[in-house]
C-alpha cells in the first residue's frame, strides 16, 4: 500500500457487495454503452487533433519543436511530454486495453463459429453442450462457506441470500468452464496476435549525489521516494533488503526524500538529520535506525539515534540546527511531485513507476523484465 495525502476508503469485498446490492442487467448495459460511446468520442476527437498536429509536428525536429512561446521563451514538446509522460502512458495503456479486449472477444467468436460449423450446429448449441452441460455443480458446502464468510455484508432473508449465492457460484463455474473450452479451441487453431502493447513509459529520475546502496554500474536502479515516518515505507524496507540480497550485483537502490509534512509534521527534520549523518558517511545506518524507531522521532530522539550509531555529536547537532539541508529535502519533494508522486513509498525501477509497499514477487517480476531487456541482457 501507499500512504497518500488524501486517503482512499477501503472497499468491501466485491463479490459480497455484488450480492448485497444486485443491479439490473439492462441498467448496467445502458450505462456501459453510454460510457463506451463517450470514450469512443473522446478517442476519435483526440485522434483528429493528433492527425492535425502531426502534419505540423513532422516538419519540426525534436529539439526545435515549439508548442508555445512566452516573452520569446519557447515551451517545447519535450517539456510537455516530460511532465505529462506518465499520464499519456496511462491513456495509451487504456486504449491498448480496450483494443486488446475487443480483439480477444473477436478471436473467441471466430473459434466458436469455426467449431460450431465443423459440428454442423449453432454456436448456442455448442455452448450448451460443451459449457453449460459440463460446468461443475455448486455443492451445499460451497454455499455454506460463502455465506458464513460474507454474511455480515449480505442483506435479505437467509433463504433468498443463499439462492443468490448459489446462482453467483454457478455463474462463476460456467464462466470458468467457458474459458477452459475457449482455451482448448484456441490451442487447436492458428491464432496470431499482431496487436502490440504500447512502449513502457520510463520517467527520467535524477540520482546524482543521492545516497545509494549497490553497485553504481548495476543494470537495474530502484529510486525510492520515501518518508521516514510512513508506516508503509517502513513495511517496504524488509522487501528492499531481500531484493538487494537476491540481486547483489544487478540492483542499486537510491534514496530520495519525500516527507509528507501534512501527515507527519516532524518528518522533514528527520530527513535533514539523515543527510547530516550522511556527512559522516553513515546515511544508511541512520536511515535504518529511523525506520526501526518509526513512526515518530522528536528532536531529542534524533540525537539519541545519532549517538547509537557513533556519530560525532557536536558536528551532527550543528548540522541539524543550521537547517542546511532543508532546501535540499524540499527540492527532492518538488522533484517527486514533478514526476507525479503524491504518496509514499513510490519506486521508479529503471524509470518505471511502482506504487506502494508491494509484495516481493511484484518487484522481482519487474526486475526480471528489466534484466531480460536486450540492451541489458547483452551487458
């Protein structure tokens, strides 16, 4: 999870909520059609704008492409794309996802049509024979388990709720059987997917002068924007330690300051104190002490932690009292905001944004993808 300035409410279990507040199918379909129509209109409008702009942009070179001028100073496309890169990438991913869903649906239609024609029956008759007739039955114990696990969120008479549960579980099993049948048909057909996913967006995250663990030449760099008083940042530390242990030669971890002073008023000072510890070559020792002591550290506790790691106390106290790193900490915060960071922890893995205290396997998945990239694999 990630800690944000505006905290999201925790959603209830989706399956139980669907049973507690059933919606009419026709209302859902109408809503879906309306949303799809609006989305298609936006895509068409954006495409028209893109076509108009592309004719002008083609005549420009990347270094001279000007989108506007203010008192003779040019605003370039590069500046705009740099600040909107992640948002644009999300839009491209959404468009790709819509196309992929439609392509997958059309593939399913084609393989079903082909199998039905081969057997000389209708598609519905094929589905009845291979899906509806072969879907597993719902057992009373499955209904009981679901009811007991979710009854606090369910409304209505017990008999009616249990029937809703049975129908819900039956539909799940029919869907699972349909998916299995479609996968079988696909394996027997020649299916070639030509639709390509959009390129992965990679933010340009400066790391010069920032504290780092791991070899400087590591092919994978993880930049963490963190808050020493954030509980989710603290939770992520064990995962990061495992990653550095698993990839001692290929992963480098870089720290960037992002104290959420609206949530943790004392956090900025702890970040300044860590930089003061860095002057004595003990940033990471102090960094780890801060998390061991989280979530809160007062001025005296910051001094106690410094003593525990053997810092020169007069030098440390002078450094903290001078607030010499206050501007540097705030500069990191502004850099994070420019990159779209609004909560902690936020990680950039070779520029790819990963939010929150993710499970170890999620980090490993992204790292393995990065190591498999041709430019990195050849190193």
